[in-house]
């Protein structure tokens, strides 16, 4: 009994709760991770990240310039430049920035630049044979500002340039809608009838088709060969764009005709005026901060729904 009491009085510290053990391991891992990060990644200023050696994981940057000093696996930047002084094993890509390859820098994969330029210092930059350079040097300042401040995508500023773009959009869609209703008035009329008679069905089919198309494209990119995934993506893009144009024209005409019924007497109804009213309304819907996201989703769903529910004209006659 004396031995037992002595043992009990001496060894209680070993009865450590499991939560403390777990927290201890988490603290150790966090400390090691912080030490590792400090060793391989540094930030000399608020707009620049310097990578020393991260060859086992890709580098992603948002709104900051990235400098590769020694080694990195892959580098992707949004709204910032990428300066390669060391070696990058894989691809280097940026949106709203430029890729600058120093004379001794090495890029093993493709170079993808959207809204910027690819500027190698050497006339014969160190690249693996067969790798491609894809560059779209358009809207550089706009893309850089957008990627550095993505909230403006949901809440745009009503500047003179923004208003001018909306006016051009009204003019563009008015001409497109006028051409569609002139060339294929029957198709537009049947689409309007389908939408008015079975709105929920059209929206449901369109939304399901949009989700299925998105999942299919993602699956093809991950599991199919490159050429097959490219074909699938191109087919989905073409179908989406054609459906969007046709569906938007039909919705604009439908909304314009409904407004005419409430605003004007029947004698003053005009197809051209209905198109103009519909174009103006939908342009406003797609320009309102935050609300435009839902308007665009509805527009895409209705557009695909009209394509997927297209049938013989007799099926959609009013009873």
C-alpha cells in the first residue's frame, strides 16, 4: 500500500489529456512549416514574393509579383509579373501580368500570358524543346486591376467608360436581335412561345444542361487525352455561345413585347421598339452590381433550355 501510494503521488504528470497531445503535435508542425516557409519564401515588400526553393509544390500568387530565385515546380500569378531567375520545372502562367525570363533562367514547361507579354532577356531562352508560348497581350491594365481587385467584378464603378461600354452593348445587341428576328422570325417566335408556356421547364432543363456541361468539361480535362479534351471543350464553348446569343435575343424580344403591352396602346406597338426596350432592360439587369450574377445565370439557363427543349412548332401551341 505504501508503494502504491508513493507511485500514485509521483506519476500523475503522465496522465496527459489526448487533446493536449494533439495540440502539441499541431504546434510542432506549424512551427516547422513556418520555419520552412521562412527559409524558402520571403516577401521584401507588400507587392513582391521571392521564392528560393520550392521544387515539390506549385506556387500561386494573387495580386503580387513573383521572383523565382533558385527552383520551383510551377508558377501561376493573377495580377502580377513572374520573374524567372532560376529554374521552373513546369508551366509558368499569369493573367494580368508579364513573364520575364532572365538570361540564366530556365522554364521547362509552357508559358501562358493573358493580358501581358513574355519577355526573355536572351535571344535563345532556356526552354525545353516542344513547349509552347501562348500570349494574349490585350487589356493589360484592365486585367491587372481586375485580378488585384476582384470585388469590382461584382460591383463595377459607374465611370464614363463603363457607361460608354453599356451604350455600345445596347447598340450591338439591338443590331444582333434585329438581324435574328429578320432572318429567322419563326425560330425566335417559337422560342418565345416555349418560354412563356413552360418557363420553369425551360429554366430547369437549361440549368441542368449547364451543370452537366461544366462537369463534362472538367472531367475531360482531367481524364481524357489532350486532343479529346480540347474537342469537348470547344464543342461546349460553341454550344454555349450559340445558345447564349439565341436565348438572349428571344428573351429581349419577349420582355420588350410585354413592356409594350403595359406602356403603349396596341396601335403604337412596333417590333423594332419591342426589341429596343428588351435590349435596354437586359443591359440594365446585367449592369446592376451583384444582381448581374443572378441575371447572367438566369440568362444562361434560359438560353440552354430553349435549345434543349426545341421541338416541333405544333407541340407548343396554346390550348
